[in-house]
C-alpha cells in the first residue's frame, strides 16, 4: 500500500512542479474552500428561511468555493485545456446543486416543514 501512496505522491508533485503550483497551498486552499462554502451556504439558507437577503452569503460561498481553482488559474503555467473544462463543469454542477438546495430550503420555510432528510416517516 505504501508503494501506491509513493507513486501517487510522486505523480502529483511532478505535476505540481510541471505547472508551477504549490501542492500544499492548493490542498490547504481546497480544504479551506469547502469549510467556507458550507459555512456561507448555511448562512444563506438561514437568511432565506428568515426572509433576509441571501446575496452576500451566496457571493462569499462562491468565492470560498473558487479559491483553489482561482489559484490554479492564476498561478498555474501550461495548464491543459481539459483542466479548464473540468473546472467549468464543476461550477455548472455546483450552481445547479446550490439552486436545488435553496429551492428546497425556500419550500421548507414556506410550508413550515423540516427538511425531508431529517424527517422520519413510519408506514404501517
């Protein structure tokens, strides 16, 4: 198992050197981005349920989500086109997912129900 970890690590560090990207900084930004995204998305849902503005929390969630990819685009050199396509697909899927979550939160707040994932139904 250690052999496979070494191969993967060597490959990733080689790619990082090839494209002039710091892999430790990218990894730290990636982890930080997920925390910021969840924090601000939760705040947006909370504001949505209280019928407050959700624009600022959504902007911060999008910025937080984008941190590692912005670093890759700005600092990276000789990045292949397919990487940009993958980043674009990630943004499209994320936007669709956020829209669905906000729609569910809006519907839940309008009906006064708890989210579907937390309710328990007993069918006899």
